[in-house]
C-alpha cells in the first residue's frame, strides 16, 4: 500500500497530521478536515498519502455500516467531512501532475416532473462515501440535461431517481436519448425510487436497480467492476 | 349517515400546553422567515394579492402570522360530506372517528407473500370488500396503484372510476398530470362528493400539479384534504418536535392557500411523517416514533379546531400478515384513535406502501372495531350499574346469564369479533386448526359471493366512461 510505504518515511509531526485527518473524518468534522489538509499541504507532504488515509477511514466506516455499527447519518457525516478536505487535496495532486484516483464518475438526478430530492441525495452521499466522484444535477431534470451532463463530465454511470409511478416512464425517455447520442455502450445506468422495481428496470433496459441507498452504492461498484 | 365511532374519553395528551404553543410559534416563525416554495403561478398571485410576501423568482412565499391565524380560523371544525347513498354520508370533525382504506402499490400472493400487479377483477373485487366492511368508512386514494393493462397516466383516473363504480363509500381523489380537471367532473354526475387531495413535498415545497388540483377540487365544490409526508432525519428534522414544526408549516401553508381560494372551504389535514430507517434510508413504517409524532400533531391541530387524518397508522414494514404486521398496525392506530384523530388510514396495506390485500383489510376491520369500541368508553348509568339486578341475583347459586339485562347489554358492551380465533382448543382441532388469517380468507369468499354494492345506472356509468375517454384523448394529444 502506498500510504504504508510512504508512512514509514513520515516524521512524528506528519503522522500526527494524518491521524488528525482520520479523526476529522471519524468525528464528521468538516472544518477540522479542511484545516488539517491545509497543514498537510503546507508541510509539503505527499497529497496521495492524505487521500489514501481518508479513503481508508471511509472504508472502515463503510464496513461498520454493513455490520450495523454505523448508520446513514454517520456515512453522510464522514462523506461531508471528506468533501471539506477534497478540493485543496485534488488541486495539489493535479499540480503534481498525477491523476486523482476514484471509483468512477456518476451523474445523478431526479427525472422530469418529479421534485423528490431526499432519496436521490441519500444515494448521492453514499456514492461519494464509496469513493465515486458524483455530479448531483438536482431534481425535475429533462432528458437533454442528463445527456449533456454525462458528456460534460465524461461520466461512467447515470443514476436516475423517480418517486412517482407517473414520472418513472421519463427514465425510458432518457435512456432513448442516450442511445440516440450513441452513449449507451460507455455508460452504465442505474435507477431507483419508490415507483421502481426490477421488472420496470428490465423493461426500460437499465443496467441495475436496488431498493435501498446502500444497495445503490454496491450496485455502482459492481457495475463498474472496480 | 355513517356513525363511525364517537370518542367519549379525553384525548391523549403527549404535549404540555406550553409545548403546543412552542410548536405553533415555531411554525409561524418558519412560515414567516423561511416560507414555502410554491411552484404554481396562480397560487403565487393569489398569495401576493392577500398580502403574503412573494418572491416570484425563487417562488418562495413568506406568510405573515396574522394572515395565517385568520385563515386557520376560517376553516370549519365540523362538516358533512355527501356520499352516493345517504347511509354512507360522513360528518367529519369533533369527537367522531372514521377508518379509511390505505393503499398498496400491488397485490400480494397470500401463500408466497410475493407482490404482483393486480388484474382489473382483483381491483374491482377489493372495492366490493371495502363496500362491505362495517368498520371501514371511507376509501383512500387507491386500493392499488392501477391494474394490469392500464397506461401509466390512466392508473389514477381509472382507479377513481373503479371506486365510483364499486362502492358508495366516500373516496379521496388524487391526481396525476392534470387528471383532476377531468375526474372532478365524475362525482357531480353521480350526485355526490369526493374529497380532493393536495399534498406538499417535504421539506416546505408545493409543486405545480398539487396546487392546480387544490384549485380544481375546491372550485368544484369538494372538501379539500391537505397532507404532507416526510421522513424525519431526511426531509424533516430527526426530532419529533422539529419534524412537527416542518410538517405543521407545510400543512398550515396549504390550509392558508385553500382558505384564500375559498374562505370557509371544508378542510382536513393529514400527517404522514415517519422516522428514517438509518440503515436503509427508507421510511420506518410501523415505528413507535411515528405514533408519538401523530399524537403531538393531533394535539396541535385540536388547538386549531381543524379536522385531522393520519396515514402513518396503517402501515407496517412486515411483508406478510404476521405478528409484526399486527402490532405495527394496531399500536399506532390505537394511539391515533386515543389522540383524537378524526380519520385514520388503516385497512389493507402491507410492506409499507408496496402491497395490499382485501384479506388483510378484513383482518384490519376486526382491529378497527376493537379500537372503536375502546374509545367509546364506559357507559355509567343507573341501568348499567345494575345495582337492583345485583341485589336480585345475589350470591351463588344466582347468575346473570338468564337475565334480560344481560341480553340487552352484552352486545353493546363487548366487541364481537368476526375474524379472530376465539373458539376452544377441541373445537379448533376439529375445525381444521384455522387461524385468524384462514378465517379472513373465508370471509373474503363469503363477501364476494354475497355482497352486492349499489352499482351505477347505465347513464351514470356512461358519463364516467365518457370522462375517462376525454382524459385519455387529452393525454394522447399532449
């Protein structure tokens, strides 16, 4: 592991900084995470070491969630703290000419005519916690807006939400447009929401469906094969 | 008119007077400072004209407290709603309690407990059972969310027609993509009323269709049912007090709009707030926290003097008619009845809103009867005290079984179950070891064989069909 290897070369002070970073994620302290990352950059530590420390902490919390030791607010809090620390870290990694490793890029939104936000936001949070780069484009989203976002972000996965039985058919329109734009082969499509079931997902040609938010994150990982 | 049940005991108190006032004041503060997002131009103009603070760009409306108080005072505390036949009329408000059918998306196989889309016959049969059950007084938005072969947009309208055709009990009328403009014409054709539905999307948002439906239903002369559903810890604060404030602001805002559309319009509010299941993100159906929430809500709205309904009461996370289903449905429903809720959604649902079955509704009807009996309380009079009779019978060998007083009173005092297994053990063995579920299945067959709802005459049925055709045409054009 890169962080362990690099970890052997760290001073006590630098080790303390990494421990502070891990603690900030574990205690859902966004400000502490941001402050610690600033110090890490000031001390010219390898930003990848910090990134790996955060990812490792999130992974531990994710495993705790699976065991029923942590719950959704914990995952959301950890993801929020990590998001507080990510921008300066990613900037630094790019400055160093390296690529930010992630699970993949996901565009997520609630379909046209449907303004239900919470389920989509929950899935979005868990996807971030699972290591994906997530572009949450909001609610009441037209097919063209979904497609433009997929192109703009060069996304790997599209995640669509619909709570209502009357708005669910909108998903089929989005998939049709994706096919028209010749994007279908490079994008995996996952769907969810109160109105959705596996039968519907199969009917409209989605790649996956899961009834729960944690299930959606697992599904995304499975589909992208990382 | 349907009597329902009259609550003769004091409503359950879970909040102090001071706590009720705090929730009310916090509601006014949220409405005044944060406001509601109202995605409907017509409503924005109406609210603007009536001195609310409207931001047309963000669609946020901030409500001055004095306008809120005025509108709350205009809503009637008690009113009648006319059914297709007089015996199914209802009078909503005060101490009266009615039970209402809750929905399930699909039907469920009673052997495998797997769900599937119902057929039209199954949908219609369910409504025959609804019509027959004595403790089920009103029909909700749907028994199921449509049936096999229906286009998506026609599921709700065809459901409204099915309810009109198969039961004379009063129905809630939901809507989809402008359907309300057509379905609101159905009940006047039948000489009766429905209750129109408008719902808020938590947190603090009304979308266009919902407010359009409110205008249509109120202008068609219907009473209006304003409900809001949220998940505490998701679309509402995780605390019971905090989720009471957001839910209250959503409902009060809706009442303000309704009373501005037509002052004095018959109004009922609905609470649909659950805690979040923090392992899955789904609503925690059947949770005791939901019951505590609804009890607090009831107390606040008693203060406003506006009739209340709840939907959280009849829901269970259980996938089958088992012990968990029984306690998750019965406990919050009992609490709702004790808390003084006027209309309680209860019958039929399983697995949250995912499935429903008429056999479950038959089981639930027995529980509704038990709860109804409890809230009617204890009748203490010279006759029920029976002191003269006690003196007459005296100690053993005296007994009360043969007395006229017993024949007159026992049925009034006891609730006689239609479904629960109450036979002796030897009889149970002899009769094939039947459970309450088996008894309910038999009752289901019996109802379908014997019960005949008052159907529509040919002209009425044609009128309903014409409205459906017009709507179908509208969807094809649009």
